C-alpha cells in the first residue's frame, strides 16, 4: 500500500440539521475497490480510497462533474489525490446511533495521469526540452550570485 493521508478542515453545518456535518477535505491513497457506476436519478461513480492502514473513505463522483469520466475508470490499486466535501451523517438504528462518512470530490486526479503528463486541462509537451534552442544565447559576463 502507498502511504496515503486525510486532511479535514473546520466542520460546518447546513441549516439547523446537526445530524449532517460537512468539511472541506483532501484525501490521497490507493483505490480500495473498482469504481461502481450506477444511475438512479443521475449517474454516479462510487469507489473507496484507503488512505491509511485499514482506514477507508467512501467516495461518490456525480455524473455532472468534469471528473466523472476519470472516476468511472478507476481500478483497485490506482493511486489518487482528491479534494472535495467530506460529510458525516448520523442515523439511528435499533442497536443505537451510527455514523456514516462520505466524500464527494470536486477535484480528482490519478497519480498515473500526473506521471504521464495527461493531467486534464494541461497542455504539457511530451519532451520538456523541445524548443530549447529558441531562447537566445546570453552574451556577456554572468551576473555575480550573492550565494557564492
């Protein structure tokens, strides 16, 4: 397992309902289960991220998100970084009160896309040294550096 992590900001509540707690969060780690694509009212992709030994985050990416096509392709073992809204929901069961955690990424990027230069929206050259000769040669003495 890749070292992962989870960082959660200050919690907030929407309205007076204190059974649902929200926070902005960043989570990174390995995908723990393949993305499951379903469509009841609108399409969504559900998957999990293992961000620390045996610590998991349920994730849902909705079909209207620009990252939905990426989320549908996630497989177990992929390394991802996500930023979005974390939600804790309290509910009653016969056994007592329970908590459910869910994370809705507003930004999602698999590490493989970053390593391959395929980050969405980025136009990275295949070779970063292409066009190197387009810069004019510096003529004259090099300026003195205060560090040396």
